[in-house]
């Protein structure tokens, strides 16, 4: 199942390359803003990833959840920390986010398998 992580990253990279090659100024600025928003600042990267993960879950964006899970994993966030953040997301988002919670948990397991 670790292939799920690779497939997600391969597709994301391929499509981001195509989108950015289209040379749309607005799209490029949004991508740049996103990158800069998650950089170290008054809040550390780990905290910003938690915020992104919770917001993405409440908004029910599976691609965004996967992105923030992987970045969080690379930042050294533990499974317990991730699940606590996802608990907050489920509380705020309501039971409609439970399917996203399931997929997030599965994706996290795939990240752990990859090491």
C-alpha cells in the first residue's frame, strides 16, 4: 500500500509541472503564496502543518489532507499527535469528515510503511 504515497506524489508533481508550465501568473502566485505561508515564521512549520491538516480535513480535501500528512510525517509529527489533530478536525467538521479520517489514517499507515 506504500504505492499509494508514491502514486499521489508522482501525479501531484506531474500535474503541478504542467500547471506551472502554462505560465498563468495567478496560478504561479497562488503556488508561491502557499509555499511561503507554510515556511517557518512566528509559528513553526509543525504548527502550520497541523493547522493545514485540520483545515483541509474540515474542508474535506483528500489531496490536501495527504499533502499535509506527508509533510507532517517528514516534520517528525507522531501518530498520536496526528490523531489528536484529526480528532479536533472531526469535532469541528462533524461526522461528515469521518470518511476523510479513515483515508487519512490509511495514508498515514502507508507513510509509516515507507519509513
